[in-house]
C-alpha cells in the first residue's frame, strides 16, 4: 500500500465515524480545535494527521483508534 492509498483509506474511516456520530465537518473541527478545511483535507486523503491527533480524534468522537486505523477491509 502506498501513502496516497493509506491517506485515502484513513480519510474514509474518519468520515464514516464522523457521520456515525452525527457530526458535521465544522462541528468536528470545532471539537478538535482545527479548521473545517483541515478536516475536509483529512477526509479527502490530502492531509496527514499525527498519531497524537489520531488518538485525540478517536477520543473526541468516542471510537476506538483501531477503527480509524483499520485499512484492511475497504476497497481502494
């Protein structure tokens, strides 16, 4: 798996979990103290989050970090 694919899969996981929690990108951005554009770039596979931010994200949206980092069960 290359970096581009990894970022896209991670972004898709973030979007799925955000929607499950009934949050808009704007609401998630506010919770995370980041811009809505940053959230959009994460979900679009265009930006890379640090592991610390991934952990923070999982805690804020109440999901297991493993769910966000699961890349094996999704299509490219």
